[in-house]
C-alpha cells in the first residue's frame, strides 16, 4: 500500500474514532458515556452490515476502537500540548491501529474497509474552527 493511501486510511480512522468519541455535543455540553457508546455501536453495526463482518471481526474492531478511544481522549485532554504535538503523537497510534485492523480483516477486506471509511466519514458542521 502506498504512503498516500495509508495516510488517507489513518485520517479516516482518526475521524471515525474521534467522531465516535467526541466529548462535546452541540452547544459545548459534555456528551455522556452512554451516548458515545451508542454512537460507536451504531457505527459498528453499520460497518458490520455493509462489510459483512463476522462476529469475531466485529469484536476485534470494537476492541481496537475502544483502545484508540481511551488513548486519544487522554491526548486531546492534555492541555499542555499544542494541537500539532497532539496530532504528531496520534499519528503512530493510527498507523498501529490500521495494522491491527488489516490483520483482523485481511488485505482485501481492509481495502473495502478503507473505502467504507471514506464513504461514511462523519460530516462536520461548518464554521471556522
């Protein structure tokens, strides 16, 4: 896989995971854990249906996402780091997560997963952030 495809896959994974683990709902209120879990489960269910994943694959994907969720939350909550430092720290984590996902899905299904991620990327509302 070439570097640009890997970068796109990593970015898609980050966006998907970050959207599933976002700690702020609209209006800046904290999103409760149950709502975050519900969003993650709905996304996993859609992924399972669309990609025809086995129960073992779904469980593995859930474990990978949960692992990334906790690590990313810790990084994003660290107010001592700049945004650039946070992104630099997350990059190797995304690459490792992608390797884990590819090991679970195999190369052919991993490609379909990457395409699925791109097609199902959460749309962020406008405005200047």
